[in-house]
C-alpha cells in the first residue's frame, strides 16, 4: 500500500531537467511523464498507471524503491550503493513489463491466484531475483529456468504433466519454512499429489488418497472417514484404501454389509429359498443347519398340521442363529420366523401354497443407513409361493408330480429394500411303502426358476401306525444369484 504521505500526479509532466522524487508517487491512469532523468532520494513506491519515459531512474545509496506498474515504464535503472529496486506484483493487472533494457532489478510476486508462470518469466526477463509469496502459480512452461526464482511461505503449483514432474525435482534450494501444494490433473480421483524435500530440493509423488469425504463429497465419504476411529472396520478400510480405481472402490462398497446393509440379508434370502420349497409341514419338532458360500445358520423349528378331507393346512415357526461375512467384515444375528402352508388335492391335480415372514436382529456396529452410522440393524423379509400341478401314481408305490408355480419375496433393512418375482417349473418323484405297520416315504424334488435359480432336495420320512410317532431327514441344495447353499434338517413327527 502507498503511504499516506505521497505525491499524486494527475496531470502530464514534461521537464527538460531532472525530476526529483523524495516521497512515494502515484501516476494516474492516462497521465504522461516525460523527463530526462528521475532521482529517487528517499526510497518508497512508484505506483504507475500511466506512462513514464526517462533516460534513467537513479536510486539513492541504501534506498529501496518498489514499483507497482500497470502502465508503461521505459527507463534505465541506476542503483546507488546497497540500493534495491523491486517490481511488486500483487494483482494480475500489475504484470506489465518494465522496459529497462538490460538493467537488472528484482521482482516480488505476492498473494496472487492462478498467475501463469509464463507471465512471471516474461515480466522478469532481466530480473536478478524473482521471489514468489503465498500465490497460486500455473506452471504452463516446460522445463522452466528456476535458477533465479525463489518460493516463500505457502505456494500452490498448478501442473498438468504429472508423469514428467515425478521424474525430476520441481524446485531447487527450497526454504525450510516453505509449504508447497501441487494441484494437478491426475485423472484419477483416488490419487493425490504429495510433496517432499530431499537434499533441499522439492519433489512430488502420487499417493493413494484416503480422504473419502474429499473423493466423494457426500455423506458416504464422511461416514467412511468416521470408520477410521473403529478398530473393527480396519479390514474393510484396508481393502478400500488398496483400491486403485473408482470402479474397484465402488465394487467393494457394493459388496460390503456396512455400506450396503441389504447384503446382510443374503443369508436370510438363502433360508427363505429353502423354505419356499418345503411343503412338508407336519406336527413335530426338528433342527436344521444351513451352509452357504458366505453364511451359515443353526436353528430349531416346530410345526403342526390339520387334514380336512382333500385339504391339508399347516403352520410352523422357527428360531435360528445366523452368521456371515462379506469378505471384509463378519456379522451375526438372531432370526425368528413363521410360515403357513396349504394344499388342496383333486382328481385333476393339486394346488399348494405357502407364505412366511421373519425378522433378523443383527449384531454388527457402524452400518451406514444412507445418512449416518447405525448399530445392530433389524432386517425383515416376506415371501410366498404357489404351485399348480398333477400327481401321477404308479404301481408298487412309485409316484411323480409335475408342477409350475411362482414365488415372491421382499426384504427390507434400514432404508433399503428389494423385491423378487420368479416363476418356476419342477417335479417331485417318490416311493411310498408300508412295512410292518411303518409307513415310509422317500422323495426327490427339483425345480428351476426364471432367474436360473436351481433347487434340489431329497427327503426320507417314516411314521409308525402303532404309536403315531415318526421322523424325517432332509438334504437340499440351492444355487442362485446369491451363491450356493446347503440345508440339512432332521426331526420327530407326531400324529394325533
């Protein structure tokens, strides 16, 4: 800033003799100053917005003259002993080159945003030293000569050729207090440029950016950053931090139970698929275990059924544990469900249907609900299936049923839900025989669904006609978009 005590020149000046300046001077826009020479006797500023033409500008011994120029200056500079002449640039309008011939002076760049380095070099072509303070400089010159350039305090360098600047130093002989920030088009939001100093030279390198709030600029990014405070999320974050592309990053999040809590329901969906193929509801109790690619479950069930001539109706309930993993985190939960079953048989065929519902209380902390972190979410699912078919009875107790049907399922957890509608076609084959008052039934069921899901199950059941006590064992397999799962069940049946 110009001191309060200064000379303000707002009219043209034409002198045939020396023009003496003993105070700071402001030359107004459009003003023309033409003199043989100018003598600066007390240092200070010359702020020029007009035109100054002189044979020479002489600066007194030990004086410091700072020049702010938006207009035209044509003059030789002559400095006395220990005198210092500096062109000060604090605005882009100050980038007007001084026509000083081969005379040398200093250039001071300060507090400018997005100034092209080519403009700085053009301005300081004959400068002795160029000092840049707290500015954002666009490095638009290949292999610039930085021998006379010094950067100070906080400097932002905007660069395009990241590959080139990684192969050599960016700045030499940097100050100890210098902080340089490099802004470059990396073409990968997962990568960031970091600076480091080796032997007083400044280098840059590409490093993996791990500030997800910066990468994504949304609630998901802020949630991911918050997980760094949680020890149980270390494995998940390690995989996230190892992703080298945005596609890999979003693939990990899509598979994660933390970011996509709907994935917690994969084990539930697998159990539902087994249940939607189980029409063997009897009065009794049993236990089961389910194993899939990424989850497993153990539980017990109880059921009862009623026969009304050609109509069978059954109800069952179950409780089981559920554990799983998405490859990054492990989780567990407790599941409770209930289902109903009915089948009507007629000469032309049969109609059977079932529907059920369950809830699962998961044990996992820091799950993202779309806005914030939630602990121990609860998932809900509803499902139903209907088949229409015909049973063919053959001699010696063999039979076969063919059927077509449809199944529906809906799952919900936090703010996510999914619904599926699938057709299916399948068959049952079996063998029934009574030996010494004990009725045996061995059966195989298989079907394929419209989404290419496959179910295969085998069962063995018996019932004593004397004490009305029996038992069963089932083994089944499901393969669908979730993966492959196996279920084993066994229990005791009663008949009243």
